[in-house]
């Protein structure tokens, strides 16, 4: 399937709703723009989400392969692919590429990096998904069975791999992590989710890159309860420190051609430690207020609802909860999707029940406007669902016991899988180290071969020039040969004529010699007669 079919979907670029994660990434990009960048190329600009807000006093050009996307861009535009940019060398002070490098096929990826570098006179500013588990967003095509990433991502990036994009040519001037945290940080949990629930990632614009079939997951195959279960278990494993705390979803890096070209060892975002138990009393006015929920927050956050309620998102489950002034409240269990009303003790505290989290953590809704709540207090570590899986209380209903026992079995299975995965991860790390050594050796060999290729190319060019000169000489020789052949033919004809005349002359000479001999004999006879006559005359006298 031609990629233009996917990128020419008008609905792909018409979305007016932009989430806070994208806005944060855009703000980081704008914040890293150097003051000296007076001309900017936004390569792979899409619908102009960033292009349209770049400073108006600078020359800005947006280019993209999608004509449909460029209809939304309000600055100068060009239709172009990144691996063949229609611009002069060093035409722009800064080249910008946000959320585009991960889409490039391997066949054009290296050439695109070279082109971005070529048209920049100094800076390159890129943003890419950070530490993405590509398998999370994969689906199986209902038409041909092909497994593909719904956003057509071709590769994942670490901080180290981004830093090496132009190794040997441009150094890193600044970098920042931003965007929402990923939902999953464990490839093993993702694999188990696919095994239990299939590949049902929802994205309305997804098209199969092989056959073009639109992805329309069947609701019957998308079991929301299973997905919520795996999200809850993944959150529990992260809180317990058994898997890494998910990282932020974007990394933004500014490169400068004038800095050291040696790739720095950019520190990866710290995702090793889960949030600590929060402090007991928190002033609500000091808490971050979210427009929409964010996954895996490390602090207590709040959401002010239009209905007049306030939702507290808690990274860890406290044992007791209290707000000032007191108001009706309910805890929410994301697994069962049930609201559990809280009962306030005489001292104003409510003991929280065992709850299953979502990717946002634990939620408590207080039926009071945000501006009326002065303080929230948290106490101790609560009895989260994953701590009760192995020991259900006799007071729990039969249906909940069955659910908890099922969760317990799954938790044990996950733990076994995790242990095996850790062993396998160790083996893979050793293999990766060997492969890395081999890769480094391979890169050195490639550089050697490239140098040899350059020398051979120089020799080839020289030989081609020599061959051209020799061909010219051969042409001249052939022309002379044709002329000499005609001359030789004339000489042969003349030689034959001379040979015939020579034969005639030889015959005539032979005749003349015969006549000469005859005359000589006659002369000799006459001389003899003359002498005899003289002798007789002398005797007679």
C-alpha cells in the first residue's frame, strides 16, 4: 500500500482536540528554539500544529508528503519527502522534525537524516517518542493478517540513540523529556495482555500498510475488563518496584553543528523508583490541577469536574483519607468500575477499602467544588487489591472472592512470567552485549569498506576517463585502418599491374638477350672473316 493513502486521510488531520501531552511537547520545542534561528524548516510538519505558532518574525517553511495535511498550514509550504528535500545546502538556520523520524521506513531513514543535516546551516531540533514499546500499539489486519503499528511507527528511541543521530557531525546542545507517561513499561505484561485479549488497540485512522484494510476492532473481541485488569496489575507491579515506573512519552533534543560532534551520554529519565508515600497534609491550592488525567503521576493531582465535584488522583493508596472541610466522598475501583461511598469516623477520617488502580493511580471523588476544599490528608499505606489477592476475607461476598481468586491466579502467573522474563532478559542482555560488540566491529568494518569504496570509486572514475580516451584513439585507429585498407587495395592492384608488366619486360629482355647473342655471333663471325681477309691480303702483298 502506498503511504500517501494513509497520510491523505482528511480525518487524520481534522482533529481539533489536542491533548495536554501534545501541547507540552510543543511548548518544549518552542522553548528550545535558539534566538539566532531566523529561518526555520519544519520537516514533516503535518497539519501545522507547531508550524502555525512559530514566531511570525522569522522565515518559516513547512514541508510534508501529505497535500491534505498542508491545507491546514498557514505558513509557506512545500510538498516533499524527507529523503529528497527541494532546498539548497544550508538554506535554513534550523531544521525542525517532530514526531516524524519514527515513521520513516529503513530504506529512506539514513538518507532523510543526511538531507535534514544538509539543509541546516547550524541547528537541528527533533522530537521523537521516548522509550516506546512498539508492540503496545500493534494490531492484526482483518484482511491479510499482517501485524502492524497503528501509527506506522518503524522504530523506538532511547536518549542514547537520539544523541547519536548525527554522531560525528553535530553535538547535543539541550534536551528535555515531556509528554504523558506510557501506560506500560513491561514488554512481558504487554505480551500477556495480547495473549489474553488479542491485539485490539483502538485508533480510528489505522490502515494496514500491506493491503490497505481499515482497522475496525470488533467490540466482542475487546474485553475492557481484561484490559483494566492488566492495567491494574501493571500499576501494582510498578508500585512494588518489580517493573520500571513508566517514562515520559517524548524526548526533545537540540543539535548544534558548532558543538563537539561526539555523541554525549545523555542520561535516561529516572524511572526506577515508584512514588514514595505522600506526606500527611497537603494544601489543595498547591496541588497540580489537570485538564485531563495523566498516567503514572508521582504526586497527588486533582481534577475539577464541571459537575462541581473534585477528583483526587493518588499515586499510592493511603490507609485513611480526610478532606477539610468534610464532604461526601467515594472511592472508585477501576477494575469493577464501582464507586464505594466513604464513611467518615468521628475524627473526620475515612478508611479506604481495597481498591484496584488504573493507569492514573487511585481515585477519590469528593462532592465539593475544588475552590471550597482547603486541605487533603493521607495516612499510612492502604490495603491495595494486589496485597489481598492471596488472602480474601470471609466477609467478602462470593462473587468478589471468585474475582479475587482469579486475580490471585493471574498474579501468580504474572510473577512466574516475570521471573522467567528476568532470566531471559539477563540472557538477552548478554546477547545484546555480544551483538553490540559485533555491531561496533561491524561499524568499523563498514567505515573501512566505505573508505575502500571511495578509493575504488576514484580509481573507477580514473579508469573510465582512460577508457574514454582509449576508445577515442581506437576510433581514430579504425578510421585510419579503413583509409589504409583502401590504399593497400590500390597498391595491390598496382602491384599486380607492375607484376604483369615485369613479366612482359622479362620476356622482352630475354628476346633482346637472344637477339644480342645472335648479333654477337654474327659480329664474331664477321670479325673472324675480316681478320682472315686481312691475313690473306697481307700474304698476297
